[in-house]
């Protein structure tokens, strides 16, 4: 009997606390109406135009595309990527002081993990990364697996010159 009473009191306390927190979380209320309907929350907001536009993202940021930089970490730190964003791969053309680089895209996660260059498609050759760089438009809502295929896949195999992105749909309202 005492256990049922304790449970009932606990449920009332939890419900009261949650109702209080919900009512206090709504900042736009006034005494007659509290604006908790769907349209006032999502329907009539001004769009954030800077966030709705596709971006051009330089792979690696100021580091560009070179051996020894961890691009998987870079992709995690620069997430999210959206549909119609453009990835720009910038790297030096081959010369006496730098290693050549290229950009390959893998069809699936398994070949990406193994760095199986034979099953990948070359997107950019060693000479295409100079100047403005090679640009890849994220047009499909699917995972994209990128790596450097030079040195028979060694740059990919050591785990640093490869990364994956999954472009998302752009939100229709301002995103924090």
C-alpha cells in the first residue's frame, strides 16, 4: 500500500516538473496564447540565406591534400556536409620535392577499408589539383569514399589520405 502511494506521488512530481519546464522553455508566450502550435514554430521563420547556399569546402582546409595529414579527422571536424556542396581538392603538381597525389572514389565501404585502388575510380590525376584544384560536387545522397591512389594505394593504406562523407539534406529553417 505504501509503495503504491509513493509511486503515485512520484508520478505527480515528475509530471508537474515536466509541465513546468515545458511552460518555462517557451520564450514567446503571453497570457492569452503560448504559441506552441506547429506553424508558429516552423512555418513563418525568415530563412537564413547564408546557411541555405551550397558551400565550396577545401579538403584539409589550409593543409590542402598532402601526405601525412589525417583527413578522416578533418571530415569529422568539418561535418556536416550537405547535398550540392563542392569538395575542392588542392595539391601540388608532381615535382622533384613533392610526392604526386590523386583523388580516387571507392564504390563501397569494403574496398575503401582495404584501399583496393583497382576497384576505385580515378576522379583527378596528379596534375589536376594545382591552381583552383579539382572540384567534386556532392550530388547524391549516399556515402562518398575518397582517397589518394598514388604509390599503388600506399597513401591510402597508411590510413591518413582517405576520408568518407555522407551529405545530408539542407535544413529548411535556421540550424544552430
